[in-house]
C-alpha cells in the first residue's frame, strides 16, 4: 500500500504538469499500407485504399509499410518548444505534413533501440489537420507483439511536459516489476554461487545445471526489466540474449531433475525439450537474417512453433514427477530434494495451465483474469524459495560428499602404502643379475604384484602375479599373497613348493595368476607357472605348459620349466595388461605385437609405455632379468 501511495504521489505531478499542452493522437483512426513509396508522406495523399491501423493479428508479407495519422495540432501554437513524442516498437522515419522531422533505428536492417519513447521537434507551421506519417521497416522481434502490427502511441506538446511524461512511464513500468526483478537478481546470485561450487567439484554436474538455470532465469527477467526501463540498447541484442537464455533454462531445468534423481533423460523428454526450446530459439535467427526470411520465420512461429512450444513446455514441467518415479524408491537422503523439485514443477504446471485456459482447452474456463496476475507474481517467489532451499540441501549434501571423499582419500593413502609394499620401488642387490621393473597401474590401487628375494646361497627367488579384479579388494588380496610369499621363502625357495603353499592359502579367497622363478648363481633357472602368461627370453616367447590359477583347485601340481640363462641373456616376465591394452576401435595390443616389437629391439620399458599409449585397460607390470657377462 505504501509503495502504491508513493508511486501515485510521484506520478501525479508529472501527469498533471502541462496537461493542457499535450495533444494525444487517436491511433485507432490511423491507416496503414504495405510497401515503400516516399510520396506517401505527402499531406494530400488519397488514403481510400488504406486499412485501419488498429493493431490486430495478421501475417505481413512485405517488411516495408507506411502509417498515416491525422491530428489537430493548432493548439500547440505559442508553445516555446513544441515536440511530437512517439512510442513505437519498431524502426521508422517520421514526417509531419510531408517534412522529415526524425526517426529511430535502421530502415535498412530493421534494428532499433529499446528506448522506444522518443521526442522530435515540430515544424514551425502546424495545420489544423496535420498529417503524421511513419515510414517503417518491420522485422520479427520478441520485443514487438508477434503476429500483429507494432503498437503505436503519439502525443504532441511542450517538450518539458512530454519529458516528464516519459520519466513517469519509465518509473511506473520499472516500479511495477521491481519486486520480481529483485527476486530474479537474487536467483542470479545463487546461480553464481552454484557455479563456484561446481568448479570446486566438477563431478557434481547437477550443480552446473541448476546454476545455468538460475543464471538463465535472471538473464531473461533482467533483460525484460531493461526493456521496461527503456534502456538504450539494440533490439537485436535483446533478441539474441532472450533466445540464448530461454534455451539454456529450457534444457538445464529438466536435465537437472533427472541428474539429481540419478537417471538419464529419456529420449521422449529430449524431444519435448527440443520442441519447447524451438519457438524461443527462433528469435535469434529472426533477428539477424534478411528481412524477408525474418518474416517467414515469424509466419512459421505463429502457425506452428508457438503452439507446439507451449504444449511442450507444459509437458516438460512434469519432469520432476517423472524423474523421481517410482517415489517409493527415493532414498531418505534425496527425499527432501525430490519433494522440493516436485513443488517447483507443480508451480510451473499451474502457471502454464492458467495460461492454457485462455484457449478453453477441453472446455476449461478462462482462469487468467483471476489467477493470471497472481501466478505471474508468485512464480519468481516460488522459484527463489525453492532454489534457496535446494541450495541449502545441496550444501548439506556437498559437505557429506566432502566428508566421504576425505575418508576415501585416507583409505587411498593407506592403499598407496600397501601398493608400495606390493610393487617395491627399490629392488634389492642381486649379484650377477640386472633386474629392472616397470609398473603402470590402471587405478589408484592395482592387483599386480612382484617380489625379488635374494637367497643365502646366492640364488634369487622372483615371484610375479596378477589378482583377478581391480581396486581395493584386489589390492588387499595381493598384500596377503606378498606376505605369504615372504613367509614361504623363509622355509623353501623351490618355485613349485612356493606356488603350492600360496594355492593352499588362497582357497575360497579369489583367483590369482602367478609365476615363481628361481635363478641360481650359475644361471640355472626353474620357472613354475599358475595360469600366468609365458615369459620372453631374448624376445622369443618361451613354451610353458598351461595350468589353472592359484585358488582355483586345492592340491594341484603346477608345471615347471628348467632352463639356463647364459651371459647377456634377457628374460622378461609380465602381467596381461600389455596384451589386453585396447584402442578406441576395440583392437587388442596382442601377443604377436609384443613379440614383433621385442624382436625389433624395443626394450621392455618402451614396450610397456607403447601399450599404455595404445589404450590401457588393466595394470601393466614388466620385470626384466638380465644375466651380466661378468657373472661367475
């Protein structure tokens, strides 16, 4: 009430000052004609073939037309600075009694400024039946009234009185929507906060989608508020901003609901979203294409896009109800978020249903006179309330996720320490042998392991293996195996016996491929195999009998291979991560490729790097043993 009183007190002086000096032209009596002929500015033109300009729905075929109005301006004689004030949402050139007095916008492109209330000085001689003519170029714009002639209002009078009148109109238009603009500005601030949260944690895509929706809504309404305030900027820019913002919100909001529910957007909803965004998206090309094409887009909009887009927006408003169905499966953690999303969706459904009632669909009474203004006023309030509450709940969830990730980070740190135990960074001294290792894990914690254990008799025991599976569980099982290997090595260094002891420990705990290799000081070697890949000696694959992995069958004998390493011989042991590397087309790196690269002189470290670049799918471990030429 106080706001209305204040507004009234501000407007009364502006509207009453010089009231007698203002002449309002009745634009309902104006006439118009399609085409462009400069002779139509002449005062004595025959207007018998012209149509009444009273704005009505029509489809303009020609982007050029003229408007002519008649007015008695004799009362303006004696005014110090008589002007004519035009409120016309279009570009135009203005003539009074055949004389050009000014204009707005570009007659060539159809672009104009949203500062649509302009004043122009009047000619010195004014007749009792003055002819006011407008030469107009029409472009299909969202700032105009689509499908009808642009609205036109004309007054003439003292410059100061009309200037005050314009200021009063700006004040009234801005004040009437001030509350909505404030709400939308706050929503935009929330959008910036959400955007910052997303950049802090880019896995939370729902934060990005809600942020884009908030920023889009704020942009739409602040853009409209700038137009109501008669801001001096291009109508083309207004159309491009409007189109971009509406498309962003039209996509981001329903996608946000499905993302929050942990579901993909169904194909049917993507189609609805596309149709819902199409009509608003048309404003962008309509604002920049040639004039004839702009009118064709306007025709398509009026005939098809506007109706289809409105129906699609009504249906997409049901997105939260579909996204969280079935409701019984909503987790307790997500339930408050789901309820708020459905409240938001219900508010939009009601808003669109009130607008739909204008067309009396299925006999529905017109609800807009009673509920239209109320729903328009409550929509930004409801949006602000829901977004603010959603932000609070998302902050709470963000904190829970941060706590969980901190706990997981601690577990991963412990797992990394375990991994260092499984894959030692520093290998022990092995006189007479040069041993090197390469390890590329596929994840934070891998299932590959190896141990190099020198013995008191100057022999070396090497164990290499791969636990089936990935992640923490396989890493923990690998740590159990490494402990068992070290324990077994205190009692025996025979490869067959080592694998037998490991197999006994692993029954019922998982499957592990493994190789145990003992190399004596004179180069004599024994290799026992439990389902592992054959090694390569000097680039050639060694023939070794296959067998089941550890943990598969109790009391099984594992095959062994006896051979000798000569001076400068190189033996390569590896896990299956190299052979199973896979490119984007699904092609495997393969054993043939491994043998070919080794025979061509590629060292094992380069081979491992090549497999990793090819497309790593599993842990890659390579262990090379070379007998030194000086070995005794």
